[in-house]
C-alpha cells in the first residue's frame, strides 16, 4: 500500500483499472516521487502488441481514459505514460511494480 496525498493507494486497484482497458497490457510500473512537499504518482503501462502501431492521439486517448478512471475510482491524480511493447522491465520471479523515489 502507498499513501499518496493522504489517500491509501493499492497497486492492485491500479492493476484492476489497467486490465479493464482493451488496448493496454498487464505490464505496468508505478513511480512515486515528491515534488516539494507533495507526492506525485506516474503509471508506466505497456500497450498491447496488436495496438503497437496506434497513432499518437489514440495512445493519448487511452492514457487520458486511464487517468480519468484512476482519479474517479481511487481519488488520486496520476500521470500516465503509455510505453511500447517491452518498455517495462521484466524480472524473473516477482515483478517489481512500485518504484518509490521519495526521500526516506
């Protein structure tokens, strides 16, 4: 669980919303950082191979749609970065879904 601006955020909630998007694959990574005194969240998510050659506006629409669903369902704003197939690092064993860049 992450606490972003006072809201409890579970990576499984974000994964659930990603899986509902027809053009996005289940490969994602959440980056949490701190800008001044406020936490911010960025979600990097891969596009499915069959939509790999989608136009820029199509990818922007998918990103905006996911961003809207995260804000309305979880209550936290997130930047969405749609990356190419293979853009999210794969690991043997348990996937590393959260990267916390906030100072300890």
